[in-house]
C-alpha cells in the first residue's frame, strides 16, 4: 500500500488509453452468453487475453471507469460541496447569527443555544464510542465535570500565568479527559460485554465523592465548588473578576465572541468525527461493533479501536464541559448528589438514541430535540397546573424506551432508511450501468513478498495439542503446508478441524507442541499478530458485517494495509487521503476478482448465501496473505456454486498464495488439493496426495466405519 | 485485632445481601446474557412494599411473615414487569452487538426511582428488624442480630439455589438454556419460560434483599442504586453466571468494603469496591470461580 503513486498511476493510464464503452459492452455480452451455456464459470472474467503487455490490457477499461471510481484522493474540503456539507455550512451560519435572530421572535432568552451545542458535542463523542464502536458509556458527565474543573482550577489558581491562560486550560481539559478515559477504558474494555457501561456508571458516584471530598478540598474546594472562573464579559450581572481574552492578546472577549467560538468548536468537532467515521478507523469501529472476532481476524486491533474511541469521546465531553463552564456562570460545583450526574449522563444517551445511534447528524438532532423537551416540560406543566418537572427523568426514560424499541436508528436513522428505500426503488426502475472493469493490477490479489522467509514450508505444527476440559480436540497433530500448494484438512464432524485453524490463527493457545509460520514460532500469539504475519481466514459460520456494505466489508479487510492513525484520519492528512483512495480501489478490484463488483453498495446481509461466502474470501484476500485459510467454504453452496468456488480457489493458487482448505465436499477437495491431511478424533490419521488418501484404509474406516471396510474387503 | 476481626464479620454480614443480588444478576445473565440494571430498584421496591405492609406507623401493620410474603410476590411481579418492558420488546437480539438492553433496563431503573420518590417522598423510612435479640443479647461481637440474619439468609438461599439448579430437572433446563438457547428450545424446553422464571427468581431475591436491608440502611428511593452496582461488582468478582461465584464474590466485596472503612477510607470505601472490579478485570476477567467462555467460530 505504501507504493507511491503505483495504483493511481495505473488508473490514470487506464483512463487515457481507454476504449469505447461499446466494445466493453460487447465483450460483456459475449461473456454472458458463454456463461449461460455453461462454457465459463463465474470466476472467469470476460477478459480474453491475460498475457498481453500492460498497455493493451489497460485498454479494456472503459473511459468512465476511473471517473466513476473517484480514485483521486478526495480533496480535504470536498465534503463541503456535498448536500450534507452545504446543509451543515448553512446551519453554522444560522448558529452564528442566532443571537440576532432570537430576539425577533422570542425576546426572553428562552432557548440557550450554547447548551444545545455543548450537549451536541458530548453526544457526538458518545456516538463515536457507543454508536459506531458499540461500547456504551453511562458516565459521560464525569468527563464534562473534569473539563469544567480543569478550567476552574487552572484559571483561578494560576490566573495570569501560563497555566492560567484559558486556552491552555482548554487543552489541559482535553488531555485530562483523555487520561481519565484511558484509566477507565483500558481495564473495562479488555473484556467483551457491558463492562464499560458498568465501570463508567460506577465511577460517577466516585468522582462525585472526589470533587466533594475533604481530602481533596485544597484542589476542588469541596461542596462549595470553584467560583470566579475566567468567563467572557456580559454573561454575569456584575463584571466578572477574571475575564477570558482572545488567544495571544489581552483583549477581553464578549459573550458573543465566545459564543462564536463555541459554534466554531462545534463545527470542527463535527468534521473531525465525520472524517474519522468515513476513514478506515470508522469502518474498523463498526466492524468491532458488529463482530469482534471477524474484526480481529481482518487485522483490526479491536482493543485499540475501542479504547481510542472511548478516549476520543472523553476528549469531546471534557472540551464541552470546559467551554460551557466558562461561558455560563464562571463557576462549578459538585452539585447536590451523584444522582444528578447519573441522570445527566443518561440524558446524553437519550439524546443519542432519539437522534439516531451511529449516524452523523443524530447527535445534533437528538441534542436539540431533547433539550427542547426538557425546556418545554415545566412550561406544559404550568399550563395544566401539574408539577411535571418532578417527572422529567421519567418522561425522558419513557422516550428512550420507545426510541430503542420502535426505532433503533433514531430520527435520522428512520429518515436515512426512507431515503435508501426511495433510492432502491429508483434503481429498480433505472438500473445502474454494469460496473466498469478495473485494470488487472487491481483485480489480482497480492501475495506478500517483503519480509517473508523463502522457506519451502509455510506453516508447520509440531505435535500440537489443544485440550478442552480433558478432551483432546487436537492430539499431537503435525502438519506441514508447502508454499504455493493447496493443502486440505478433512475429517468427520467433530474431528478437530476448526479447532486446528483456531489454534493456528491464534484464537486459542495450544496446550502442547509448537506452531511455526514463515519461519517463526507463533503459538500463543494473539490473532492480530498472525494476521499481520500473513494469515487470512474465512469462517465456517459466516462472520461478515451484515449491516455494512459489501465494499466496506472488503475495505475493513484492507485495514492493516494502511498506516495513518486515528488523528491523521481525523484531520485527513494527504497520506490518509491517499491511503483511503487506494483502499477503495483495491477493494473494488478484489470484489471483481470474486465476481461481486455489481453488489458493491448493497448491505452484505442482503446478499444470497453463496456470494456471502465469496465476500468472505475477498475480505481474506484483502490482507495480502501468504496463507489463506478457508473453513468449509462450500457449506451451503449448490453444485454450480461449488464448481465456481473451485475456479476461485485455483485462481488464488495461481497468484502464489498458499491455500489451506477445510472441507467436507469431497469433489472440491479432490479437485483442487495438492496435499490432504485427515483428522479423526483429534489425531492425524493420514496425509498425502488425493489419490493416496483416497486409497488409505484408515481414512475409509474413519468415514464409513470399520464394518464397511471389512465389507469392502470381502 | 478485635476491631479487625469485627470489621471482617461486619463485612461478611453485609456481603450476604451483595451475594443475594449477585445471584439475581447471575441467574438473569445465564438465561439472557444481559445485566439487569434495574435489579437494585427491584430491591428498593421490595423494601417499600414490606414497609407499607409491616410498619405500625405509616403502614398497614401486618405481621412480618405476611408482609414479607406480600413484598416477595410484589418484587417478583416487578421483576417480571422489568422483563416485559425492557427485554421482551427487543425480541431476539445479540447482547454483545446490540446495546439497546443496557438502555432499556437503565431507563426502567430511573423511572422506578423517580416514581417512588414522587409517590412516597424523598425521606427515608425506618422499620424495626424482625429479630432484635439473640439469646437475650442485643449484640454479638458488637454486631446486631439483624445483620447476622442477612448473612444466614444469603448463604442459605445461595445453597438452596445451587442445589435446585444442579440437581433438578428445572435446573438442568435452566443450564441448557444458558448454554445454548436454540438447542434447548429444540429439546422441548420452553426457553421463554426459563427467561421469565429467571426474572421472577431475581425479583424474589431482590425482595428478600430489600426486606433484609430495610431495617439496616432504611428505606429510601435511592437505596437500590448503590447496592445494585456493588452487587454487580460482586457478581463479576465471583464469576458472573455462577451460583457459587455469586456467594464468594458477595462475601468478598462485603469484606473489602468493610475493611476499607476499618482502614479509614471513609467516604472512599465505595471507590475501593469499584477499584476491586477494575483489578479483577485486569487480572482475571472471568472472576474467581467463573469459567472462561469459549467462543465458537
């Protein structure tokens, strides 16, 4: 992936030398006819020759291809030109003008826009960790308080010094938020499940105790809290004792100046979140949410993704807390009870749910909607002479219940769903033109060559045993897989085949013996290490991300092929953008390799069963593997599909990738394998070429029973 | 030294109630893989029902066994209602990838606290313990009998449930449901019933907890929240989904909390409980008696 300009150069050439669209259509029709006659498999592309010089091959690509694919790295500000971007720009302008619009129809500062903006910032962060990465934090108020206390302590203690500078305090607030986030997230996110929810919820009372405590009174001033924090001019009835100034000057800020800053901060945080979500890390987060095990074996560092997402959410909340503390009254206190903070944390979650979990606009919509409801509750109560204010939490909680149960996607989710259906309907009426053919360089899976030992044996297990509660699922299994071969592992159900794969790929650690891969001992290494070393696998019970598109599924597979980190993707550095373009191009190429290119935008869960299997293979190939492990790829396929699969396996082998196949379908195994090993009750009972294994008595015995062998002998 | 031993005994007695609620968490976790965030509130409502039935002043003044029975039936119904509102409407879902259940159970818990506060008032309500003296003494080891009762009831109930779930057909059905819902239902087990059964049992356990705690920490709308969270820590420390683990975890956490108080941690003793949780998550995420969950792929 680091190859500079390589692919993009190919595509530019393709664009320039392209032939007419008509020629391409003709070739496609010829291929389709041949396919209808059964003359070619789905794996065989309509391409006629493959051994031609590069230029000529390129000519097969249509002129529209490169343009359609947007393979140029997207410009950093391209998003502003999209409908969503324009809508957001208008929103920002309206927000900045808001204090001038407001008096026109509502003179009594009924709606404090900065509250909504601050809440939206917290919820944007929460949405990253909960909506995208699927880890729900119930204690975001902790970070809001940390942000508020940071500006409180620093701007009052150091006042005129460097640390007393409001802007430095804001940066410190973010840093402290992230540190506390790491301290809570690192242990809580080690384990799958709701531990982040529990730990964050449990720590709300503890932070309440901390801010209140006698012991820490010199810092936080106990239950009284901190007053006279630096604040802009004009919010308090009296002139503030300490005033926020513009950065690098002593010029005091008015409350409107600071309000504009809040709007800008809100806009920046929104774009950072948006960039992150659209990047490989955003896809990684969704992949973690949908299936951790599949994310792991696609080279996504699950733990890192979860902890980073949580730390980012903590940073968002801390910044919002610091800003709103500064703006409002210039004071902060731990309030009456921990229950207040638990409720506030819950309200952030309700905002996320109501707006739309896992959508970009959701936090903004949710924060606005819920804040309005909270403001309206006492008004409505007064009107009907009931004290509704005591029922605020109940009303919000009922709202959350209804939201989760009836519309898990929230307001924005429902809207997007409707749009999607309308688009699908339009597509049915006017089908898209068949997708463009990509240059061969993109379609061909790559086998990695750098840093790979030239050893003839790719994978070797030495007397490896895996024991589950006394049962030897693998018993002293020794298998050697030759480079460039198709090696099959067969055996009756329950003979330990999948366990073997799980040990080899690092899902389990073996109790005895060794596993060697590419000249290194790898037993006991975690799954992501084996992936980085060049192993890719598919799963017996499909592990695709059903709610992500087919293309995105493969793009996640390319995750570990890129280097740009979280921060780089949030600000969209040139490298991050170039990597994103390459990931997209290669993902499209791999989809074409397995024949799924026309389904690129469809949610993976909507694919028929057979193509889902191909999708998993494409995702595995995206890892540029040395060894591709296929766990029962033919399960559930019809005979024609099995035949196609055979072609795909052969073509993978042609590229130089070693294939390790677990399969029950004997025609497939015998048709493609170079070597076969047979497991029975966890023990290897035979190994050899297909012919040798077929003739082996112990194998026949294992499959048909001893009596059958006697019968055959008789 | 006496003080130290006293702190340990004190810890064991309060650990009894953590064990009870940890059992409730575990049994629900077994059948549904969710953690019922409203479990503490079930306890709180149980305590309120008992108060309104038993208290001579401000209540009906019934004899305590009758009041207890009503409280347990009430708590069981509350448990079932929690299930009907927060889990049943979600249909079939994977608790690991769908976070909706966290929100629904938490919503129910917040609703319960606010409704009770608005109906019964914020003020704590006092009720006398069932056993005031033991063998003529009002304290043993300067700990009151009402506290020993917590420990005794906690341990006995944990043992009863352990036997019930390991020796009876009902228990086997429960464990089968815990292990593999789909297969269990193919074996003719009514898994929907097993789930409701677990919520009902958890409700009763919550009711007993409320009854035991009512004379000790007094009855108020927030009494369940912290007990619930602490008991959850106990369940994780012992190994969630294990009956014995709930007992061990409950007693351990009770002692940890009590020793923290003894060591002068004061208001920070709750923090020690949650630091124990963090420690367990780092050192042995499956808990003391929990078995590693093997994920089939």
